[in-house]
C-alpha cells in the first residue's frame, strides 16, 4: 500500500512530457536488458590514448611549494593512501577493511550484498532489505583514486600508482556493465569519472602500459554510454543532472577519439552552463535550499571552469559571476570559526576527494574565490589550503592578497530566503541566521526540510541554537522523517502538524508560501520578520508570523510569534541546542552554558516547558553534524493553547562569556 501511495504521489509531480519520457526510458531499459542478457557491450578499439591534456591539470603542482605540506598535510595523505593499499576505507564514520579483495556490492553497515542484477531492477528506494545504498556508493565513487595519485606525485613510490590501476581493474571486473547497484544512479557515475580524471592527472610521471590504456578506455566508454543514454530530466533535473553532465563533459574532453565524444562534451557543457544559472541562485545560494549541498554543487562548476580554462574551451562567463556570488553567500553565512548553519539535507558529499570534508570545503571555496575573483576578504586562516593549491596555478599564490575588509552587519538573501544578522556584543561576534526559505527545489522539494521561520545562533563561533541535521537517507525510516520535520527545527508548530506532508524520503506534498520576509533596522535594533501560510490547511486556518529583534543596547534577542486563526489550537515552539550546551530550567527560565558563554532564555507566562535529551518516544533531543552521525543533545519545547489569535514573546539574554 505504501508503494502504491508513493507511486501516485510521484506521478502527480510529473508533467505530461515527463510521463512520456519515462515511458520511453522504460522501453529503452527493456531493450538493454534483453540485449545484454545475450552479449556484453562492445567497446570500441582505440590504439592510442594520450593523456597529455589530462596531465596538464597538474603540470603546475610542485608540492614542495605548498607551505603546509611537510608539517601537517603530507603525513595525513600518505597515511590515508597506505590505508587504501590495505583496502581499508572510511565510509561515513565507519572504518571498514575489505580484506584481500574489495566487495564493491557490500553495504558495510549491514554486512549485506546488494544484488548483481540488471541495474533498473535494483530497488534502491528500500534501504531496509540490504541497507542504505549510499554506504555502497561511497566506496564506489572511487574517492581513493585522487589520494593514491597524490601520494604517488609526492613520493614517486610505484606502489601507489600500481594500486590505482589494480582498483580500477577490479572495479570493472566486479561491476560488469550494466549490472548491479553501482549503475543505478547517474550521479554516482559522474562523481566516479571526476575522481578518476583528477587521480590520473597526478600520475603524470607514471608509465602507462597498453593494458592500462585499454582499461581506461573501457572505463570511460561504459560510463559515457550510460550517462548519455539515461540523463536525469524534468522533476529529476537537480544535482544529479549536474553530476551526469560533468562526467560526460570530462570524458568528451579527455577521451576525444571516441565517435560520440563531441556529442558527450557538447551535451555536458550545455547542461552545466544552463544549470549553473538555475541551481545556484542569483544571491549565490543553492536552489536545493540546502547549505551543505552548495559545497557539493559549487565544485562541479568550479572544476568545469578549471578544465575549460586549462583546455582553452570557451564557456559562458556568467558561471564566473555566479561562482563569485556563491563565495559572497558562504562568506556572509560563515561565523568567525568557519561554521556554516546546517540548512536542509546534509549527506557529507564532496565531488573530488582532495582530502577535505564537506564543511572544510567551504573554507577552501572562499580561499579559491579570494584568488579567482581578487576578493581579499574571502581569505581564510588556512590560506592557501591544499585543494585550492592543487587546482590553481602556482603563480596565483604569489599574488598580494592584502588586508581583509570588515563584515557588514546584515545580509538579506532574497532568493535563498535567509537573513543574517552579525553584531558585536562585549567584543564577541554574534551571528543570527533567520530562515524563510521555500520548501526546496520543485517539484519534489527533495532535499529541503520543514524549517520555515527557524533560526540558528552562534557566539564567537560557539554554536548555541542549531539545526539538528539529517543523519540518514534511504535507511532512515522514522529518523529520516524526524530530521526533516517541523519539530526538528527552531520554529513553531500548530496542532502537532507538519508544514506539509512527506509522501516519500525525497518528496514533499503541497508546498507552503512564504508570506513575509524582511530585514530592517530601527532605533539601533536589527529586525527580522517572516511568515508563512502552511497552517491555513488546518481547520483553525492559522497564519504564522515571527519577528526577531536584536536589541544591542539591552544585550538581548526578542522573539515575537504572532498567530492568527479561528477557534482553538495548540501552539508549540521548539528550540534545539548544540550538544555542548548545558541547560538548567527553573520556572519559565532556561539557563544556557556552552564553554563559558552563558545566556538566559525567558518564556511567556503559562507556557508548558519540556526538556528532551536523546528521547525516542517522541523522537527529540538528537543532533547529526554529518551523514550517519548521531548524538544526543537537548531540545526544549514550549507549548500553550490558543483561541483565535495569540502573541507569544520569548527573549534571549546574553549574560556573560569568558
């Protein structure tokens, strides 16, 4: 019954042309299944493989010039490379040793194997039979290859390059096209190709054998064939389409002798140029309305630009302007310790493994932007980081970056639906981020959360009020539902209802509208106001408006929630605190202490205050700062009954910090 309901809801998200396209694709899959049941894919025979253009991606790299290489970076990279030689992988916090031979179909968390049947017959939506496919895909993205390549470049030890080709050989043998879970999602193919290309670029001094050339040709061809034949379109035209296009573009550029190489390159470039202006908003945010997905998506367009510049390929320079806007977005969202609020889904994804995680990549993006766009204010304390060093030409680092500029007090990001207030109180940097984002990228809204009117707060880089995160995808079950829910965000809930329904793990129902979003200043006070109509669907037809005022002179933040409806209804506020915060409740007051930073939250009279810490019934008091990471934290709810209209005032007072 659940599958039927999902199918009906999924079908409702498709326009008529998409339904026709899906039927055509289904017919194409049936044909492929029949063909490959009788004969394998014929790989064009190419005698010549010249990787000189690919090696030019790393021609400028002299690791001895990298200031942090010997002291801090090299030991970690070489240790990781040695782990890979031993077939030991880190997969979303799990350290797994595969033994002598890697099982590329193993879900390491459950210990179960995904079936090796025709790719479209593998049901990746059910993460409870074999486990979450993301745990399989993570190793199959071949993040290992750039690390092995870089270890070879640094040491010239043949064992690293040999392992590189052993893994690619084993991968092709164990994943014959088109069978198994590793062919089911185009995004995985695109990411895999990107890691192959950058890993190869570091092997510029390694002598390739004829077997290596055949291997690389085969690997590139089967990936291009699949990506070009089964592109993501219509309601699936999200970050998956970008990854697929990037994979095709890379194969078209670096394997130009294939008959369809120019088609692959042109298709990939067309999609990337179009989607950059769609999936990165004019203010620099992500059209997925996920802060951490921007870290992932940004790199597709950055690396596309780098390849184009390196190969002297003309491209739409509007991409440069949109990348710079993304740097501005990240810069104003980041606190002075480099932290970014966790808005929307977070799956810890990176494009190419340069040794940085999803969060570290934000600082790298700013370092890159400082040089590419001559914006000294973007420069971070780890400038130049290893990724920006590897990507950009060495002479760029000799440029005089200059002094950084001061950070503006407020930022209003209209398209992203965010407002940032930065203020200094007693010499400490206060960063408040107000969230009035739309639900997500239509029509599925796949990676959005029900977080309208929520906010986060940090003091001098110390997180106080947080977005709890994501935790899991396909295998999440009730956890997936919880972390996406209204109750899992610092916002207001009416009658225990979500802002909209969740018919699938990557699908929401009817979207709500943001009815108000402003950021202003009055009498020395900074004021954020936002509202939505999500609860007009209920019998009580409640409109919800939130006004947050930072009163610097009184060292406090005032939260004013105004609800206008008809009849009686329950109102519940939620406040989620960072796990390091210690809380004490007495009467209608809450004392908050995080590493010597002390605040007091005062609730309206008559509110029923409850504290949850790692509760499973109901789910509350949980925090996930990375995919597959889960820890207990404190969540506070404040509830009351309302008739028609009500105004609830909550205040947050800065007491002291050390």
